[in-house]
């Protein structure tokens, strides 16, 4: 959790823990969704992430390319967790309704990743699909936004008495 034996965990350790939580939840959701919707095997999900740096050549790569995708996914999850953790005490509106802020942050992450960041990479661009986007919204609300907000709030509540 956020504290161990009455001691508050450091901000860095907390952000790493939040990043790992989001990395695992979002990664599992991506693998399950890709397989359930299109029969895409797990390795291809992480090759897709690697394609952000390698382009189409990532899809013919082996285990190192898969592990690169796993690592890149971790860095992205960690980045979104760190951003919220840093902004939380500085922007009062982030301390509002945790469920609403969590869902909105998840949607914000989806929009930034799908419409800004991924298009700037070498990743092959997929055609927009409303059902696919809706699944992405729900996944990002549940597996990205809410865990980041809930765990960040808990750390600040224990450390500083923030709500």
C-alpha cells in the first residue's frame, strides 16, 4: 500500500508503485481486449508498442522487440503517473471528486496518447473505430485514470492531510 508499518513511503517509491500498477492493469487490459476483439496474440500488442520506435520492422522482431514494448509501456505508464502526482498538490481542481477526476484523467490520457503522441511516432496508424475508441475510454478510465488518482490521493492524504 502507500504506507508500511506506520511510515510513509517516499514520493519516488510511490510514483514507481503507481506506475507499476497502471502498467500491469493497462497492459493486461490491452492484451485481453486485443485478443478478445481481434484474436491478436499478446506478443503482437507489445510489438505494436515497439513499432513506435521501430516502425513496421517491429512486427517481425523476436523477444527483444517484445521486451522493448513492455519497457516502453512501463515508461509511458510511469510518465502519466508522475505527471498527475506532481500536479496534484498544485492544481486544486484535481482534488475534487476522485471518481470524476479519475475518469477525466483516464480520458485525457487516452486523447493525448491516441490523438497526439502515437501519431508522432512510427506506429502504423489505425483507422478510427467508435467501438474501439469506447473500449479504450473505459479501459483508460478504469485502468489508468482511477488507479493514478486514487493512489496519489491516498499518498497525499497520509503525508499532508490532503483530501
